[in-house]
């Protein structure tokens, strides 16, 4: 039974935390905040906003800090997406809990759905809300199971689905069930987070809410889920949107082996596979093969280049017959003809690698 029957518009505020520095995605995040990186040819955050809108939530507050201005420049007041977007800037980053507390004044509803701004998921948001209402929870957490829980918040639950502990990034997690980065708060709990100082929602707020005896419930599902914080996850996540493995209302009906912006120039005999996305004004030379990769706006791929599972940032150039696999090529960087780069190499923005016949690798 749900105490709040599903309607086309839900009386829920969405809060999205987008203030992190995106350190693990450097150098892509040197000039662009992580949630604004092109993913299947849209800023990542736009996919999340479209899912929020599709769930019937229209009021969205973004908690920004790092490169705060970029978000408002792109999304404005949100009306083009049918949303009402507000921005609250932390001049000094306040952490995940501090960021949530900092938007308190903008909240209008008793129910607040908070999102980490870097999670790609196909979860039914209304199902999470229904769990929250039907269990009359103070706090509901979306939880998923992963093969290696150590990089996440480990969240054990009892047989009734109540959360029993919150263990952020522990080396010896007692369960593979983790915090998926989406929470439904009763608004009054947010007022209890200390103001004007750095607070980690994971390390401080959740343990203290649990200790105070509030009803904290887990909503576990098996829908697609991925944290986009590392290059390999970012590149696979983008490809999964393009291929329709991860849902996004923005590409519905257009999924397949690749998405190519209409302003890109693709020569004959080019193979675009595995969920590759090709941004605005990209030029791809004859005979190139690009597999499972993300090519940002204005990049140039010269003839015969082969690129796999890699990110080529805006304005970068990949020389003729170069081979690139599992790499990040920074903004405006240039990789010379015939170069072979692989094994997680990251080329910094503007760096130029001369033409070569040499193989670069971080492999042992
Ligand atoms: N406003 C604001 N202020 N946002 C912040 C701040 C801040 O000081 N610090 C981080 N964020 C935002 C990031 O931009 C990101 O969208 C989100 O908060 C989570 O930060 P990450 O840095 O990506 O955290 P994580 O991936 O290591 O861990 C978190 O997410 C996991 C799931 O993806 C934790 O919540 C884990 O418990 C969780 O399992
Ligand atoms: Mg993350």
C-alpha cells in the first residue's frame, strides 16, 4: 500500500550533489565538472535530470561548488527541460552532508530525494519513493549489490529491510550491499545536519541518524547501476547509454552501436561500434575504427586510427594509424601518427606526442 498514490507530478524535491572535484577523472575534470562531461553526447547530469523529470519530480536544487557557474550557464532555470532548477553554491566545499544542509532553505516538500550527481542508474525512482511512504521511513536508501563493495558505502540490512549500519569505504565489508547514492529524506532530518561546516553524510550523518533510532530503510533492486567516477566506468557507462543497456529518456528510440552528432564529419569505411559517441564537429578520417569510446566535441581522428574503450576530450587530435586502448586523451592534446597508447594512460591537456612507431604503455 502506498500512502502517496502515484500522480503525474510528485510532491517531492530533488537535490543533486554536484560539488565534487572529480579527481579520479582528471584530466577530464580540470576544466569541466564531472557531471557536465559529455556522456552519449549529453552532459551526464542531463540524463539524470531527464530521469527525475520522467518520474514526475519538477523542482530540482543543485548543490554546487567546484566550477559552480558551468551548471547554470548550461541548464539555466531548467524550463527547457520542463523543470524548475535552483542553484546553491558552496564557496568552500561543505562535503556531501554539508551540501545537503546548505540547500535546506530551498526545500518546499516534506519529502526530499537526494542524488549523488555521478550515478548512472535505471532504477524506478517512484518505486524508491513508494518504499519510503509505505514503510513510513524517516530515511530510505537505494541499495545495490556489487562484486567489490570496498570502494563504496557498505549498508547491511535486517530481514525487514531496515538498515543496521553504514560503513563508508571499509576494507572488510560485511556484505556486498552498498549505498547506491540516492536517498529519500524526511525533510526534518536535513534540518538536524550541522550548518556551515564540512559534514560527510556517509561518515557522520547516516551513523548518527541510525544511532538516534530513526527508521532507516533500504530499497534494494537489481536495475542497471554504475558510479561514473573513474575513467573505465565513465567510458562503459556512456557506451551502455548509447546501446540502451542503461536507460536514458534522452536517447530513447535512438540506441544502437553508436550515436553521432549531425555536425560530425565521418569519412567512408569508418567503423563506429560498441556504444561509441561522437560529439559536435568531430572529424573522423577514412578507415578508422572506434569501439566503445567517447569522442568529445571538436576532436579530430585521422585516417586509419583505432580507438577502443577510451575518452578523447574536446579538440584533441589522434594521428593517422595511431592505436589507443583504455586511455584518456585530454583536451586539445595531440597523439602523433602511428603511436600506440594503452593500459590506462592519461595524456594531459595540450600535450603533444610526436609521430612515432613506438608503443607507450603503463602495463608491466
Ligand atoms: N555539493 C557538494 N559538496 N557535492 C559534493 C561534495 C561537496 O563538498 N563532495 C562530493 N560531492 C558530490 C560529488 O560531486 C558526487 O556527485 C557525489 O557528491 C558523491 O561524491 P563522490 O566523490 O563521487 O563519492 P564516491 O563515489 O566516492 O562515494 C559516494 O557514492 C557511492 C555511490 O556511487 C558515497 O556516497 C558512497 O557511500 C556510495 O556508495
Ligand atoms: Mg562517485
